[in-house]
């Protein structure tokens, strides 16, 4: 279902002469994994990497799914990428936020992987209050894309 929502965004952006990012290459992902470990001291969930294989970050209607930071890419992306590593460095300035791996955001939400609870969540931005828990990253990404299309 999330891929259908992504296709709707692709079509909408195409009508404006824009394209979303292609999926990340294996070599880019390997470099991303290494840098995530050294700079953030976290292991990126395999589920999230499967999403990045299809689309390396997307921004639509104020909803953002983070991708691989642009300096780690071999090919220039179609759309500017909010890099997951750099974004997390910003959020990690607050100590309590280090329990999360931030995967995306909107004006009112953060979309995260809770490292302590091993679950995906939507948090209120800026309070950090848990709004919704997801069974997996696919459901989280579907929520981001659905909300972006409804906005």
C-alpha cells in the first residue's frame, strides 16, 4: 500500500515537472551504515534500508522522509534530501531524544524508531509525546505518505 501512495506522489510531482529520488545504491547504503554507526552510534534498522532501496528520501507537502545524506551519494538526487545522519545530529542536541532514531518529520510530528522499545512511533513535535505506535516501518512510511497526500 505504501508503494501505491508513493506512486500517487510521483504522479503529482510529475505534473509539476518534478521527480522523486530513486532508491539508494548498495555501495551508498554500506557507507551510510558505517557513518551512522560512527557518528550516531546506532545501527540503522534493516526495514528502513529496504525503504531506501525504493526511494532515497522524499519531501512532499511538508512531510519529510529522511534519506541517505547527500555527501554519501555517488549520483546527485532528483530532489534535495534531508539526510538522516545530519538530521539526527540536530535532534540529538537534546539528551532525551537520543533514545530515538529520527526517520522523518512534519510541522507537527517526528517519525522515529524507538531504540529502547524496538518500535516505530509518531511523536508530537516539539513535546515528544507519543501519538501513535506502528507495527513496522512500512506502516510508519505509509502514514507519512498518506498524511502528505491528504494535506
